[in-house]
C-alpha cells in the first residue's frame, strides 16, 4: 500500500509540473537604449551637441522572435513600458499621439533580433527609424540618432506565483501523509 501512495504522489507531482511548464510565458526584459544629439538649434530642454538621451523600460520579448518583429508600447500592450529622457524632457508611452489607437510607440527589429526602428510621436519629441527630433515651444530643436548597438536587455525579476507555493505545500502534505501511513502500517 505504501508503494502505491508514493507512486501516486509522484504521478500527481509530475502531472502538475507538466501542466505548469506548459503555461510558462515569455520573459519580461528590462531594456536601455542611448541616443546622441548630432545637431541642434538653441538648446531645447537643455540638450546640446553630443548630449545623450535614453529610452528605458520593460517589454515581453516574445514579440521579437516572430514576424513582424515589433514590440508595441501602446494601450493594447499595457505590460510593456517605455520612458524617454532627453535633457529635462521626460516622456512615457502614454504621451505618444497614437497610444490609445494602437500601433505606436513601438520598437522594430529585423529577423536577426537587431533594433532597426524606434517609433514615437508626440508634440515635443518624434522618432523615426533610428533618428529623433526634440523641439520646444520656442522652435529650438535637437536632432540625433539612436545608437542601436547600445540597446541592452536584461531579464526582469519575475515574482513567484502563489500557485507555486500552493503546489509545494501540497506536495509536502502528501509526503507527510505517506510517512504517517508508513509508521501506522
């Protein structure tokens, strides 16, 4: 009888592990990307020639593994976040003109996983393939390029779900029952 309880526990544990493994999701990654101001008129947002701007945030990396290799930061992809800091100007994904309607802001990658486009459109800041323009209300502007080789992704910390704690406590309980049954028999 003891062997059948132990085998039953092992079968249940194996089944649960298979079910949990089948439902894993793609990894969230933190990212950073730098751009460099290569032209300016005036000093919008304190930006001058040679200054660095930064885009950072989090996204689900599953989008870059299949065509069209695009990561969206729009309202439909609320788990993805994007923040752009250009001098004293700081923007997030919700400030893109197309955020609510979809399609932008977005990062575009080629089939090799290389960044080829940063699309963001708002009144003070626009970005096309790998170029950007920041313009203030006094018509001062700064242009520049995103440095695709500076694009860096690191795994985002993922919290352990409560279901895993429940699974482990259930398995511990089954082991306890099996031991108690062994001592009684």
